[in-house]
């Protein structure tokens, strides 16, 4: 539902609620970005005067805290009962999908000083999976930072690309590559011809490749599993 449709809906004098205000805020941010989300634009979409909003939210900062928490609520936290690599992979893909739905959130997920309950549950669950896997406190912090740097960085790059998938990558890249001189930029021409312009190329596939590299590298930080005691022999 668009912000305009929401505005038309509330013309029937449907009572305001905090939930309605925040859901409308997410819709506006999805359509116009954070810059387009103001108390005035929110009030207009809801068909009310700006002052009416302050009964439900104190200011725009409180709105941002809340809608970021709504984004985290869309992401199932990892389960401590599963394989840590599988759970981190599932989490990474869930975050990427959420950020594709809400690209405005990429730069805000870790910026809030008053995180909501869904945000806190997500972070605590992720830390718990890494700790239960055997990472020390310090290595858990390093692993978490590395994973999120990759996820958020990839999401930012993906959102900025001038094409949206395999169907458009070649159409956008080919005329650009034609401007290159193989003599001046041999490696650009090579990777374009042998990789980017190949049928079926999808930049999104790079996400899985990069994530697998990171997870494999993180596994090297774990202490080796104890050797099994065979026929009563001391494993030492």
C-alpha cells in the first residue's frame, strides 16, 4: 500500500494508533527514503495535522528507533540449537532480503542509541550462536563485526548498482564496456567479457561466494574438536 492509499484510507476517520503511524512511516521511507520521511509528510499521508502525531511519538528520532526495530522484527534471529555456519548464513540472507525491501535502513540498523526489543533480541541471539559454537568473547565480537560489515556493505553496493539482476546487468554493462580500450584497461575488459557479460550473470551470486569465504575463514578460529577415545586409549 502506498502512502497516498493510506491517506485515502484514513479519510474515513479511522482512529490513529501508534502502530498505524509507524507502519505509515515505513511505507513513506520505502517510497521516498529517510529524507522524505518528515512529521509533515507523515501527517499528510495519515490525513491529520502534524501536532496529532505527537500523542503517539515524541519526535522523528523515536520514529526511526521504532521503524528500525520493525525491520529487525522481520528478520528471524538465528537459533542456538542449529549449526552455527548454517544459522549465520540464514541470518545473512534474511538481513539482505530485508534491506532490499527497505534500502533506507542500510545506514541506520546500527545507528540507534535506543534500540528496541526486536533489535536487542536479534543481537543477543546472534552472539549466543557464536559463543555456543566455541568462539571466545573477543573472537565472537570480531566475527560479528566482520559478518555485518560484509552484509551491510554488500547491501549498500547492491542498492547502488545501475542494474537490478541478471536480466539487466548485460544490457547496462555492455555499452559501458564498449567505451573501454583493451590496451588501456585489459583487466576490466577481461572480467567484463569473461564474467559480467556471460549469460546468466547475477551480481547477487557474489554474496553467497563472499559469505562462504568468510564463514570458512571464521571456522579456522575455533579450537579443534577433541579426538575420540578409541578402545580406551588416551587421546593425548
